[in-house]
């Protein structure tokens, strides 16, 4: 009974240590993925706003070249009330068709304002003019005062908007006032949905609506209370469905209420997640400042389904179940052996126990338990492979977003230039080349990833340089995001008879370890060197970094199973152990890790170097 209690206590302690470690690893991996979602939303938001800025500048330049429009606005400066009405009507008729095209592209408001901040013409509401906007519109007042362009998010009498305010001059350089072009949050949401495939909500601080001017309820955009936070209003769009919003609030938002409240209080970008119908919903909040006080008055909120976080949680549950039962079997085996030993001593004293039978039984039990432990280890290897695959998919998806945005911007830019008759043959050909180059890059990424996930176990003769380049294409996004400089010295025409996909997996495992160390320890000069050579009928692959090297007290343990360090942000500690087995058992090669000191471009570095030797 005493032995059983001791074994149970040891089992509980061992599993508790593993459970704590795996929970920490899961949380770190999810936090990494959530931070990536924040960066992705920031990237798409910035690209979208840049797209609108290009549109607005094109409109400004077009108006600046319309001599008749400038002449009409110039004549209105000192005209009588009756003369201003005639000039206003002429300018409105001249620009009406152009405003229609602008409105279809997301422009909400377009107006011309005198230097004293009095409105001359609102293209979106031509019957409303002559009012002083000095105390209402910071952007107009500032632009007229400083003769500078003012861009930002600002609330007005009837709606909030992203406003672009430019000083306006005649051909002689005389300041005529300001021209303002405003874009609605709907335009931002439509762009995120139609181009970047991101479903989003736009939330506005309800305190904005407490201004007396808003009490007319004559708002150009309709609002309802936000499902995300009680202090914000939700801007309705054509895609908004009340039933869907209520369903999302009941099944997802309600579970995340405290986390969202704390995130809003922090006034920083944040992301939260919750599982709903076997789908992991990730909700990302990007704060928007107003132009004048630089206070947070709005949020862009994106909703995406994250297979990566879902797989992380699933792998976490599976690995805990596997390890629990694995340890249970192991401790049961140990207990039975210790108990058998105790019984053996009793039987020996009684001289009635057959020693030969005992040995045979123990040998058989050891064989069975070894097979069980081997099976458990194989399952953990598969879990590590799936986790790596999930990260790879996220990495490649991130690589796609930039070329897709470039293609979209190029196409819409040509369309706009065509509408305004400013598209030259040279611009057309250059834009087509940009679109084609980015499309070819997307196609190559698809081929590389498809070849990797095939996972064929057929032994083939492959070109080592081509395999290394395929590996680099798969991690290109991670290289760029972490500002890593890859220095290659690859020998041509090294042929290897083995498993190319397994070698790529090994290179990814080594790269991920180097990347984590560089992120943790190195601010500048994040270097990874990869070289290949042939020596005595063996192919030599060397991979070294500038991360400072592996501590001496653990360098001999890096290939052991389940070994990890506090710097490891994801995985189960099986990455390098799996790499060792794939190289040694799968391809009959060797791998070793050492610390090296070297110089590069007149600077000295210390780092870890992995040397892989493969038969050719």
C-alpha cells in the first residue's frame, strides 16, 4: 500500500509538471498568433488608407488642373451673395458627374471652403452653404491657418469620417481656401471585405453622439449600440444583419466580455478568441485616433476564423491525453515491476519461485511496454509535424497578403486613371508587369507548399540546392517579418539519394530555433548562414546564426526528446529530436551542434552551428 501511494504521488507530480509546461507553451503560441493577427489588421488598414490617399490625391490633382473650376472658386472670393449663388451653381454642375464617380468609390463628402472657414459648396449637399465651420471642423481651420494638408479621422455635424483636407490655390499661387474630401467608415469596411476578405465592424465612441449637433438624428450613417462594448456605437452597413449580430453577441462576445473591456481600457491594439461550433473565432481591435486631441474615438474590429489557434488547442488536448495515458502505463509498469521484485524476494525466501519464468515474463513485459512507448513517441512526432504545418500555412498566408494588395491597388489605380483620362501607355505596361510578377510569385508559393505537404516517403535523388531554395521560399514571410538576413553559399549540382521533404522539415526545425534565439537576444544584425559542400563522398550542410551560441551546460542535450528552454516559444521540445531521427535513421547521416566564433563584414559574431552530413 505504501509503494502504491508513493507511485501515485510521483505520477501526479510528473504529470503536473508536464501539464504546466504544455499549458505555457500553448499560451505562448496562441499569443504569438494573436499578435500576428493584430499586425495583419494593421497592415491591411494601412494599405487600404494608402489606397484611398492615392485616390484622393488623384482627385485633388485633377481639380487643380481644371482652369474653369479654379476660376469660378477664385471669382467667388469677393463676390456678392447673388453672384456667389450663380458661381456655386456653375461649379456644382461642372463637378456633378465627377462627384458621382467619386461617391461610388467611397467618397462621402466633398466641399470647398473659403480662407475664413465659411463653406462655399458642399457637393454632397449643395443646398447647405454659407455656414462658419471654424469651431466645428479642426481640420479645415488648421489647413486654412497653416496652409498645410491635414489628414485624419474627425467627427462633424452629421457623421464621422476619414477626412483629407488640402489647401487650394489658383494658378498664380494665391490661397483660395481649402478643399475637403471625406471617406466613410463604410468605404473602409467594404475595401477590407471585398479586397482583403476581412469581415469588420466599425465602432465609434458614443460620447461623440452627445454633441448637440448630433441630436438632429439626421445622420448620414446609421448606428446601433455595439455588441462589443457598451460605450461604443456600431456603424451599420449593407452587410449588417441584426440576427447575426445578436447571435454573435450571445455565443461569442458574451464569453469574452471581461477581456474586451480590459483591452478597450488599455487603449492599445488587442485580439481575443473563442471557440464556436468547432471554429475558433478571433476578434481583433485596432484603435483609431481623432485628428485634434489624438484620443481613441473609434475601433476597426475584424472577425476571422483561425484554423491555426484551433489546431493549437486541439494539439494541446491530444498531447495531454496521450502523455497522461503514456505516463499512466509507464508508472503502472514500474509499480508492477517493483511489486514483483518485492514478491520475488518473498518467494526466494520461501524457495518456491521459479527464477527462469520470472525473467521470461519480465522480458516479455519490457518488449510490450517499449512498443507502447514507441507508439506514444510517434504520436507526439505527428503532433509536432501538425503544429509545424499550421505555422507554415499561417506563414504562407501572410506572404500572400502583400502581393494580393499590390495587385488590387494596381488594378484599381489603372481604373481610376482611365476614368480621369490620365493613364499613359507606359503606366499601363508598368502596372501590368507589376501585376504579372506578383501573380507569378503567388503561383510559385503554391507549388512549393504543395510539394512540401505531399510528404512522399519515396526515396528519390534530389538536387540539394533546389531543396534548400524551396525551404527558404516556405519561410520567406518569417524571414522578412523578423528582419533576418540569410547569407547563402550553395555548391551547384550536389545530388542526394534520400527524402527531400524530410530534409526540408529538418531545415525548418533548425531555422525556427535560430529565429527564436535571434528574436530574443539580437536587435540588429540577425544573421543566418547556410552553406553546402562535398567532402569525402559526403554532402555537408552547415547552418549557423549570430544568436550568441548555445549555453555549454545544455548543448549536449539539444537532441534529447522533450528538451526545451525558456526561450522556446512553441512546440513540445521534439523539434531537434525529430530532426536527429530523420537525419540519422531516415537518411543514414549525422547531425551535430557546436558553438562557433567568426567574422562577417569586419564584425565578430558568436553563434550556434548545426552540421548535417549526408551520403551522396
